[in-house]
């Protein structure tokens, strides 16, 4: 039995007229109602269960691994599923023999509650894996410009997304994003930007997903694929063959769409709307049964919105602290430890000069720096809450219509001379920022060349993580902060560090020694041991039942 991602709503406008709020809200309420009924739909179905003792071991392993692979919390389950899927397929598994094991791994690791997934999902997951495997095999036989590794990453990243959305109901997020898309189409205006209505709609679609659910590459690929080919749910053999023949063209089109020049500008604007719909979700989730009565009364709704804002500010601060701890541990374990291992032997045996001060600074400065940055982050104030209240009232009672739209303008056109001069000035920022730090370390702290490289490496990485964490906290801000002189000066020194840290964050995970140890050396035998151990416990229970 297939469960639709979003329940079919026959007469939302009629329901909305009866309740007194705009029709745009009704599908969201229906999604919440449907979500509440899901347990009843499968109450008489056999469920997949795992042993609790074994689950504790797998849960601890997953927590340790996530410390050294710093990723967004919202993506952890999908990333774990993708990792398991690729590992099992890479080791020769088939759709037939890995579907149940895949679900059990997610349950053991704590991503899905035990005894909640009906066994009928095994067949549905098997069908999902099978169609991606068949398509991959067809593409491998074609003369595609894509490498086998690229195809594997692309297809089975999408397979992980599809399986994740099958296992965990996504209808609430889908309905919120659909409403958000309807609002931004009314209230975001593109000025001096020539693009078709279809391209405009597509860029809004991707920007909303990048901000509201933090979609990564695999999720965007899957959304683009399903938007372009809705028949992919149950593809025929002929359709698979057609995909394989045109795979290069599809890949190039998707890459062009994902890297549109407007993408970053739209993402920045969508963050403000994302805040509104996050708070709306919180208001409804607090008591879905009473949501209609709350929405019908503007004063009660405002009170709920203000309470939800306070709660969200508090939870975001706690989440920020957890992320900061994870980031510090990530830096220390995966990079700082390697730096200490390299720095001391090089100083002692190659440079023949050991200065304990640089080693202490390289060990302690960066975590302390991250800690100080987190302390400076403040929760939004009452003015921000007032803006959220007004924005949500506009959405709930007026459907998002506004007399003051958000305007996105094309970047100013610059001549070659201007671009060349600005590029020179931008490059000069790197020399100014890194040069000042190098001079201070060499002149005042007696850092060796190796110690300076290690310090800059960690400083740029930790600066990038700190800025990213600050941005996560700032995503609840609707009011734009004005930048003062001090902020401008800080940017002059910080931008080069952030850019270099961004580059490191993209490149270094590919050569993360600790991730390699966990994924390639430890994970397969550990998970095999877990499965054998669980079977052994099951065997003991059977023998116990025979006696008792």
C-alpha cells in the first residue's frame, strides 16, 4: 500500500471560508491531520523490530562518527541512509537482500523509532533500489561522459532521498513549502532580470528547499528529477532506456539549473520567508487539534506566534551550542590532532628547534576562538518578533499579498577595467589579512614556518564554521542588521579567511583520514558484528522460550 506524500485535498477553498483564514493555510492543516492518522493506518501491520541492547552499541557508534563528519543535523538521517546504501551496494548487495538490513541499520542508529516501520515497506524499498540499479547498469553500458563513480554518487544519492521520504512522512514540510512558494511568487519581484516564468518558478522551487529543509546536493537532484520526470515513481523498461540514452543531457541541464547566477540572491531572500513558515509550523504543531480555533482568532494567533518565537529563539540557542561543541570536536579530532602530530616532530627532528608556545597556541586558540564567537551571538529581539507576527498575519489572513514586495535586482554591470581593478583589490585583501597574521606570529610569537601554516589552516577552517553557525542563528532574523564601521573592518580581515575555510571544508572531507577509518575500515565489520550479535540474541530468546 503506497502512502501519498501529500494528502489529496478536494475543497480547500470551501474549508478556508468556513474557518475564516486564507485557503493557503488549509493544506498545511490537512497535512498535520493526516500525519496524526498515520499510526492508525498501519496499526494492524507487522512492524520491523531490532534488539535494544544491540541498538545502544550502534547508536553510540553513529554519534561518534557524526562528531568527525560535521554536517547539518537535519540531514543526518538522510546522510546515514545514503552511506549505508552505498556501502551495501558497493559490497555486492542487491535490492533483494539489503532492503530489510537497511531499515534495521537506521533503527539501530536511532534515526527511526523501533517497532514503527511496517514490514510492507521492505518491498517498496526493494522496488526503489531496483530501479536505480537497473538505470545505473544501463548507463554503464552507454558511452556516457560521466564516470562510473559520478553515476554511482548521483543515482544512489537520489535513491537515499527517495527511501528517506518513504520511511518518514514528509507531507508537512511539502505543504509548508508549497504555501511558501505561493507566497514568494506574489511578493518577490525580479527587476532587470530576464528569465522565463518556468525558470523563475524553478529557481524559487530550489531556493525554498535550500532554505526551509536545508536540501543538499542529493536532495536537490532528486527534486529536480521528480519535477522533470514525475513518471519516475514507477518507470517502465522503455523509460529507463530513454533515461540512459539522454543521461548526459539531463546531467548538464540539472547542473546549469543548480548553478544559476540568481541562486544565492534568491536563497538570501527566501531565508526571511522560511522563518515565517517555521514559526507557523511551530504554532500548529503545538496543538494541531486546536489550530483551526487559534487561526480563526487573530489575537489568539498573535499570542501563539509570540510564544513560538520565544521557544524557537531558545531552542536555536541550545542547538547552536550543540553545533559549536560538535564543530570544536570536529576541528580538534580531525585536523588539530593531525597538526599536533605533524608540528612537534617537524620542529624537533627537521628544524632542530622546539618552541612549546606555538604548539600550545595551535592546540588551544582555535577552540577558545570558537567559544568566544558563540558567546557573542544574541537572540533576536522584540522588533524581530513584531515583524514575524505581521508577516504571518499577512500570510494567514491575506494569502501573502503585500504592497511592499521584496525586490531582487541584477548585479551592476561592470566593465573589464572595473572588474580587473576590483579583482586586484580583492586579492590585496588576502595579502593584508594573511600577511598581518603571519607578521604577528613570526615577529612576536616566534612561530616557525610549519607552525604558521598549521595556525592559518585551523584559523581559516574554524572561522568558516563560526560564520556558518552565526548565520544559522541569524536565520531567525527578519530585520536586516546594519553594518557599522567595526563590522566593515572585521569583514576586511575575515572574508579571505572564510573563503579559504570554505575551500578546505569542501575539499578536506574527501581526504578525511578519520572518516576513511570509520567508513572503510571499521563500519563494515562493526555492522556485520552487530547483525550477528542480534541474531545470536534472537537465538537465545528462542531457546529460553523452549525452556520457559
